[in-house]
C-alpha cells in the first residue's frame, strides 16, 4: 500500500506501511487534540476562577458527574481502540507469510551483509523482488545493531548470539535507504545500505549473474564489481581522493608507512592480509576501523579484488562507473 508519508517518514512502500501510518496519525492527532483541550481549558479556568478581590466569594459547584464520566469514558475508549488496532497490526508484522523468501542478515562493525538461499552474498545492498514477502533472519557478529528501512516501516534490533526476525513485502520497485539506528557507537550511523526492489524477472537475472560472476568477465572487472558490492567503495577511493581508508589509486608496488613506524611494500600478500586481517598492520594516519572480511569473501573474490587494485596502478578511467 503506497502512502504519501508522514511528517516524519518518507512515502510508505510496503504492504504494512499504510496501516502503520494510519495508526501513527490517529495516535498523533488524538494526542494533539487532547493536549490542546486540556491546556486551553486549564488556561481558561485559571483566568475565569482566579481569586477575586471580594473576600468570602465561593462558587456553588465542586464537581460535575456528567463531565467526570465523559472524561473517563472517552479516553478509555480511545485507548482500547489504540490497543486493538495496534495489536492487530503488530501481529501482522510478526507473523511471516509461509511463501516468504528467506535472507540471512548479518550486522557487524560497520556494515550489513546479506546471504541468499542461492549462495549469493552482498554487502550493504539488499536486492529483493517486488510484491513478494521477504523474511529476514538477522544476527550480529559483535554489538547490537538495528535494522531500519523507513519506506517499509520496519525496524528491528539485530543481536549477537540470538536471531531476530522481521519481514516485509515491497509494493513498488525502486531504491530505498537502509539505516542502522543503534547510535551508541561511532560507526552505526555509517552503516548505510540500500534496498533495491526489482521485478521478479530482474531478481532472477540478478541472482544468476551474481551467483556465477566470473563467467565471461575478467578478474579486474569482477574485482571492480566486488569493490562496489562488498562496500569497499564506502571507505576507499580509486581516484586518489581522501576517505575513511587510504585510496587504492597507484597503491600497488608502493612503499607504505605503518602506524608502528615500520614500512611495507604493497604486494599481493600484503593486500590479502589487509583484507582478511586489517588490524595486523595499520596504515599510518588511519584509524583501525576497517572490518575484517574473513568468512565473507571467498578466495576467488579476494583474488579479483587484488587484480582490481593492481589495475589501478596505471589507469583509473575504466573504473569510474
Ligand atoms: Cu549498527
């Protein structure tokens, strides 16, 4: 159900979003109305029944039964409505449809990775078909994260040592933001991903193309794709510009200064170590914030990334996409 969005959230693009927004707006406007009623009446009464100069003046009324019943019964009815409405929506959000596609979500410092039943793995990019329920089975490798897709109106904590589950069904194709809303550490706010909603046909094609990626393309091209799909791009540039991590431009074969004062020649083994065990040797001038890709990248993928970094020695124009 598409909605135009609320004053706080972007347009709703999932089957549940219309219901969430309607309930949210109901609570918001009922609260505003009651707030105004109480504040305006209080203000009026303070003025109307202020102490007069004539001593000994009293007013005959000290309570009003009808009024008291009204202000007890009306809020009670409102709260019952909110409870029943909210509980029904909550159940819909909790009970995963049987035919849902199941995707494993892993949160870690500081990115998201997704594992598909077909063996495909992506980083910070969740690709799903439109009009199909998708179940997310989520866990964390380190601290608590929180998976939030504003357009779908779903938000769920992602915990270490335990699975949490949420689901959604996207109602229109497009690209939507994915955030981590656990703001208790430095990097959560940088765990920005995308949810790409595509047609069923495109989804099948994408799975196929991603599952057998080395087919028909060179290791350098494959590496260039991984550089994007595995989120290296968020921290490393290929044109020499500064970022969270050092640039890959003209990196290969260089002599690199480490934080401990030693220097290292950038060769294949050093690159491999930097990807799998980034804190073993930290580049001078940078914080040790690179996540380990141990268990995420396969050997073939590491080979391709190294080939890609090597190719940036001479020419970067081919990788500007
Ligand atoms: Cu996080």
